C-alpha cells in the first residue's frame, strides 16, 4: 500500500519513530504528510519523556500554554534556564537529544569563594546571572557533575568548558591543563588542553618573562595531541574536556579541568560553565 493512502494517524505514528530532521523532510512529500507531521503524536515522541519535569524546573508557566507539542519542542531547541537559572537546557533540533550547560555556580572551583582569587560578576554576553573571573591562583581546579539519567540514553556525549580570557590574562599557556571525564568510578577520557590562544607578540613577551620556568617544565609537557581553544557561535570560547557514551544506567559523570603542575601564577580566565552535548 502507498503511504499516501494510509490514514493520517498511521502516518503520524510511523513518522514519530524517525527523528525531527526526518519528520521535517517528510513534510515536503505531500500535503497529507505535512498535516501528519504537525500532529502532537509526532512531537510528543520527540520530546524527552521527562519534559513535564523540565517545565516545572524552568519556572516558566507559559510553557504549559503552547498550542502544540511542536511549538514546545522548538522552544526547547532555543534553550531555557532551569534550576533557579543555574543550568541551561535545550534540545538538539535535528535529533531531539538533550543538552545541558552547568553554570559556573554549579561547578566546584577551588578557592572560588575567596575574593582574593576569584571574582563573581555579571557579564552582558552570558546566559547566566554570574560568571567566575580568575584574579590569580597557582593551582587551577574545576569540576562539574551530572547524572547520566538526566541525559539522552544510548548517545555519545562531549563535555566542553565554556570560557574566555580578558585582556590581562597571563600564565595560562605555559603548561596545558589536564582534562578528564569519569563515569561512575571509571575514567573514560583524559587529555590536555591550553586555556588560551595568545597573539604572537604577547606570547613572545610571556616566553621571555617565564623562560627559565618554561625550560624547567619542558620535560613534563609534550605538545602533541594537546587540545586548543575553539570559538563558539555564542561568542564564547571552549575546550573539549572529554567524551563518554551514555547507555541506560544511572551513574554520576565527573568532568574536570586541572592545572596544578606548573605552580606559576595565572589569571584572567573567565568561566561561564561546562556544556554537555551530543558528539557529532
């Protein structure tokens, strides 16, 4: 039997077993398909099973007033703040998989409660009320946690530190930070990453200033395979902390960034949070 001859409800059910991207492509087939794609049967399936809990955690009462499940899905694709504004939640538009950003306030940052080392401030380009700006420390330790049950099952995720450096940043490129991801008690990913991309002139000046220390640290550092900073579409920068596969169990994921071996003072790093999103 041709698909066009099936009842609209059957077509909607079939389309709901695909993906949001496939559903949008299906709407181009014919007017009957387009009508079937608009059905709540389709978009209810694309929404996460706990979407009602997400609505309550957002505090946005208007989320209950959307006229269709498709409208609600598309709203979630634009991201909403949850848990008192300390986390950001969104759905990946093509797959419907969950993405989270843990704000700096949700992270464990060593000495962040001491104003001699860290400043908590608002930033006009941040989605959160506060970001953490590093004044000066010798040991940098940042950790975020999220339970696998909160994420989409059977999905490979990446964790990314969202950050910037201010014009007075220093000491961030002498020794790469160590990044790692643990799921439960098992280490599943580890790497190294520099926390800044310096312009050539500043790098030359800092190299002269720290030349002796750089030589002392040279045996400890191998530049091959070290991750760099990449630019994001939202104007921030990010480094990849690591990746992990999320099955169907409920375990704690720990994502860490540490630079504790160089002992040099470092400052000027601005932390917005850690994002957990599906890997492409």
